[in-house]
């Protein structure tokens, strides 16, 4: 603990020094004191005079102004003289050619007097910038900042230096102010008497001399500042050399060592070690389970895969399933693929969602996918341990398959009926349903779904009888006309006559006990309309209105509206009624 105390104390001291170092590095050096100097041209400005002609001209102008202009200044005259473009007065317009006053103007404003004025005002501005109020404030601020910096370095940085003695700041500023007043007063006198040389009074000369002596002291003061600034510059450069990292690292190591011996830490390490051991055991157990799962998966694929591929061969498929082994990413699963023409096709959802990848979604046809799904289903049912007690339901198994696979599908359904307790086959294909029903040595029962009742009911009924050859011929004629009306333009009357005939055949096929031999389509429509609810014929109530429209249309081609001449069929209109007739027949499949 003693070692840690020493490190903490040393680090604290170093941090304090570091903080000081940052402040030292940000500190500015001492600015030089601004020293006002008397302009060299001041003496020549004060001693300058004007010649006799200029003086006489000035006197003449002043007398003229006093007598004629109620005390206007010479500056006012100069403005007019400078803007003069003729011998007429620019102010009053009076002609001045030959007047003595014009010659006086020319003599006085010849340039010498103006040059003296320009030098005098320029000198005044120079003196004001060096000695005036702004210069006095700057001098006061710089000298005060030196004392402030001296105190900061002593108190905050531990470094003392001595400023040169120049006396009280206020006294120094007073000397600058008095020198300024002396020079400015002399310039005022010169402006009032431009023709005469101006000398400093004894008091003014004493003020200027006192400032000159102070300026010499300030120059020596600035030279002493150079040595002080050199030392301050070195201290700023060396202030950032402190490195806290070793002390901080040492303290961190001591704190960590202390923490490791606390009971809470000891217990945490013990728990951590136990968790590591448990994790290692769990990983080993997981590895063994994965191997067992992989082995089981291989065995299952050997059983199911072989049967699925056997069924695919029976269905005439040109592909087979293969195993890509078990993957444990995101949970254990067996990865299957399709092998088509020697190339493996991924069966994962990720591949199916990416159109750029070859997958089941963009490789197998709808019939192939349907055959693959049926093969999976058959293999799973056949190998179920309780298949003998199971009820198996096939929902439209022949849907979307090639016709070449029809017989194989029927054979596999018949095969499964010998294994399962009971099988249901649901189908929209009446011909397929009849083929499934015909299995020697087995008991079968047929049902028809009636969706027109509310709720829809499944009724035990025999399948409808096969249609006659004439019906099939008429159906194919209408179907072909619907798709290719241009092929029948020479036989429109024959197609139109078929509408009534096929509907009569269709209704006789659906309801063979509802009609007499003499009933025509109109009689049939009337009997359907009058059929009592609950009777078989009442199931055709939704079709009766459309049957009436088609019957009315077809009558036009058996006889005219007045019993004279039958109408000629129009191809476009005929196609509309052919499509409506086929739609009635197709809708009636749900009856």
C-alpha cells in the first residue's frame, strides 16, 4: 500500500505540473513598450516663413474680406479660387479682370502657403498618433500587462523575474501627455502665424526634454524585455515534456493487483473458471450431438432420398435430389439440392430470393416443382411409423402437372390407399377423379362440393356421367372459335346454332331426371326458374338469367323476329356469346 501511496502522490504532483505546463504553453510573451518620438520635420515646420509678396497678398485679402464680406475666412476664398474657371468671381459673378485683388489671390494661393499648411497638418496627425490619447492608453495598458504577467509567472508557474525600473506608470503617461500638449500648442501658434518662425516656450521645451529622457529609459526597458522573453520562450518550450503515462500505468497495475485479492474478485474468478469448464464440456457434448445428428441425417436421406428419387424417376423427371450435408448455422438443418444435368441447384430460400442465382425458383417448371412436392409428400407418408392408422388427404395432386404424369400419380395414390387407413382425394379435374375412383378390389365413395349453399356442403353423390361424343364435339367447336374466330368465318351459322344445342346437352347431362324428351332450352330455363329451393334443379338459379340472354340471342338464327328470315351471325358479337356460353358451362361445374 505504501508503494501505491507514493505513486498516487507522484501522479497528483505530476498532473498539477502538467496542468501548469498547459497554461504556460498558452501564455504570451511580453509586448514591447511603444515609444513616441518627436518628428524630425517638426523643427522645419515651426521655422518656416513666407516671402514678402505672399505676406502682402495675404494682408490685402484679409483687408478685402474685412471690408466686403463680414469676416469670411481665407479658406472660403480659397474654395472659390480653386473652383474658378474665368476671371469672374465664383461666388458673386463680378468681373475681376484688372483688379488688384485678383493678383493678390494669385500671389497668395501660388502654392507656398498651402505646402506649409499641408506639412503642418501632416505633422500634427503624426504627433497625435504617437502622443495622443490612444497612444497614452496603449502605453498605460502595455506597462500594466507587464506587471500582471510578472505576478502570474511568479504565483502560477513558480518563476520570478524583475522588470526594469521606470517609475510609476501614471508618471510615465503624464510625461507623454505633457510632451503632446507642448508640441500641439506650438503647432497651433504656427497655424495662427504661418509667416513667422515659432519657438518653444521654456515650459514646452522642458516637457519635450523630459519625455526624450523617458523615451531613452523605455528603449533600455525594451532591451531588457528581450532577455526576459528569451527565458519565457524556453520555459514554454520545455513545459510540455511531462509524460504521465508511466505513472498512470503503474497506478493501474497496483489497483488491479489490489482488486485481484478482494474476495468478490476471487469468487468471480472461481465462477469464471467453472463457466469455462462448463462451456468446454457443453461444446464437446454439442460436437457429439452434431455428429450424431449428421449421421442420423445421412441415414434419413439414404431412406427418404432414395424413395424420393425413385418417385421422381417414375414421374419422368430429369432431375434428382442430393444432400449437401447438415449445416448448424442458425440451427441444425439438412441442406438439400437438386442435381440437373450434372449441376447442383440450390434449394435454399436465400437462393430463391436472388434472381441472379440458379435456384428451384428459376430452373424447374411448375410441373416439375409440383412433381417434386408430391414425391416428398408420398415418401414422408409411406415411411411414417403410424401410416396404417393415418388418414391421408390429397389436395388436387394432379394440379399443374404434365399429362404424362397423370397415370403415375393415380398409381401412387392407389398404392397409398393400401397402406393408410383412409385416403381423401380432392380434385377440380372430373376426368382425373373418375380415374382415381376406378381401383379394383377397393371400396371408394365419391362426394361433390356444393359451394352455392351457405355454408358450402360436401354431399355424397356419384360423379357426373361422361359427356356424349356430340357434346364433346360441340364443346371443342365453341372453344376453338373462342380462341381462333378467324378460322370459322365461313361457318358462323353453324357456331351460332351450337349455342342452344350444347346448353341443352349440358343441362340434360347435369340433371337427366329433370326433363322430358320434348323439352327445349326455353322449357329448361322456365323449369329452373320455377324449381323449389332445396331441389337439385334449384342449384342452377344463379345461371338462369344468363341462360335466358343466350337463348334469346340463339333464337335469331333459327327464325327471324317475325317468323320470316333468320338473322346472319356477326363474328365479333358471336364470339361474345360463345364466351358467355362457355362461362356458364364452366361455372356449372360447381353445381
